[in-house]
């Protein structure tokens, strides 16, 4: 049986070698992690939940 070797996609390597694009990808990735996965995001969700319980009918934003 022949070994299967995965080669990196050349377009991805080219995109990561372009400084402005790679910087934007890094910043966007960091922002997504902060917004979706960190404990601070969960705390914000809980605060909004409790605030909404006390302010029915109002739009509650943090």
C-alpha cells in the first residue's frame, strides 16, 4: 500500500506570505476567538440574560 502524503495548498501559503493579508487573518481570528469562545463572552451572555429578566420589553445591550 502506498503512503498518502498531504501537500499544503499553494494558495494558502501564498496568502499567508502577503503581510497585510496575513495580519488581517490573524486579527480576525483573534477577534472571533474572543467573541465566541472566551469566558468573558459567556459572562456577557449571562449578564444580558439577567438584565433582560428585569427589563421586559426593553432592548438590552452591553
